[in-house]
């Protein structure tokens, strides 16, 4: 496991213009290597390597952390968040992860709304997914509620080289947002993957009132990917996360500049794999209508490889019948854990998304 708090992250460098922070140095490979067991030869799955993302919806333990606002997830809270509910939540989350890929466990998975490293370790040890042998990459964040992004990976398929949080902070106001988790690693084909796990600011308070925050995070991420592609135009970049915007919103189209692959791959920019299912009326979150907040975005080389040996398939939504419930209107939507003070004991208000990375020669 690789689990550091925010103070252990390397130094960051200021960017000119709208974006003020970029990762200038990440944890050195030797440090990351020292934190994991020795690895043998990497394997590449015959049916493709699965990368998934899941907003698990408030996976909190029952222990009061005075540094964050976790009061609604304590035994004395109105919902009565006790050990039984916490254990059930772990079981439910692991059940979803185990069902994401019918052929195998996901090989790499980004997760959002995890309270801390202890919770992540408890999840990775759940019986339903224990055989996957997940390692964890986690950095303590600055979210007032304590919800964080993490990555779990299977070390026989993926070898991390660098990991660190991309800090997102407005220099003029001093306002900061949840960091983006960046992990760079290699797979058995020899290809390098640049992975970004995101959880952008919510729409709480109104979509228009909060869109500036998501645009800022998008611009920060854009500066990081531009730097990578500027040095290596054929880099493999994969962005995953709950972006709290749809693929056609300005934060994605204008500020991140994530294009529609259906219009052709004509430069080495970013392409949004979620546009295809979104155009077909699909989504990952339901409120009055389906929204596609959970997205996977890749660089051009992962769709039309000019260099390397892997190619991304379509973005898929994991939508099992047992993950849903039908409301009074008859529409099946995600069966969530709770809403306000009402406890339902479901899974999450989000559905997971995934993509297969195939060998180009297969």
C-alpha cells in the first residue's frame, strides 16, 4: 500500500495565467517502489485491461475525526451510522466492484468519496474482492467533509512509477478544491499510462452558481495534460472521475477541451468517451433526468495509436438490475445508501463506468 498525507507531497510549481498550480515534482519512483512488495513480470489480460471509476457515495467509518465534518456519519447522528451500517456499506461497495467486469476484477479502479486510508484498506480486504490483491494509492486531502479520491490497482498488471496530488487552488482568492490524484505507471506491453482520478466541485448551491469552480479545476487539469503532451505528443492519458458536469458542459468542452471522438481524431488532444453513451440517453446519476457526471476521457494516442501497443474501447456503464430501484414514477435509478437522514442501505447514487484497454495487435 502507498498511503501518504498531504504534507508528504512534493513541492509544486506556479503556472502563469488562469491556472496557478501544476505538479512540478512527483514522488520519486524509488520511494514508491520501496512502499510495495517486489513485483515479478507484469501480465496483460487476454481480453483487455479494465480501468474503472466509481463514486461510492460517502464511504465513512464510524469514528469521529475532529479535523473534518463527519458528524452525519457517526453512531449518534440522525441516521445512526453504526458499525452494522458501515460494514454493510463495505460489503455493498465490494459487491459492485466484483461485478464490474464479468471476466475478472477491474485491474485499475479510481474511487471517490472515501473518507480515509483506513476505509480504503478495509474495502480492499473485503471478501468479495480480496482475491484481486489490490494495492492502494491515497493522499490525504483538504476537503471539509473528508471525502477523497483514491486508486486501487493490481500489481501483477500495473506498476506505478510516480504518484502525487495535483493541487487546485485559486491564487487570487486562496480558495482551494479537492486535489486530483495523478498516477503514472507501466503495463506489460511497455506502454506508460498517465492516470488522473477526479472529483470536481459539486452543484450544491446551483449549477450556474458553482460552474466557475468546475471550470477552474478543468483548466488546472488541462494545463497538466498540455505539459505532458507538449513533451510527449503520443502520451497515453486517461482521465476518470465524477466531474459534476455533463460531457457537453463548458467545463469539459471549452476549458478541458475534451472533444467528441465521433468527429475524428485530428490532433493529439483529449477525447471524451462518455459522449457516445450520453448522446444515446444513458447516464450514471439520476435526478429528474439521467446525467453523465462520471466520465472517462483519453488522449488521441489511446484511440488512434501512433505509438505504443494499447487502444481504448468504448466507455461502458455498469448497470446491474440489483444496483437499481424503481421509484413511484416507475423509472429505475441507482439504489443509494442514504439521502439526508433517510437510510436505504443501497449501493451509491452513482453508477460506475469502465473502459477496456486492448492490445493493438489483438
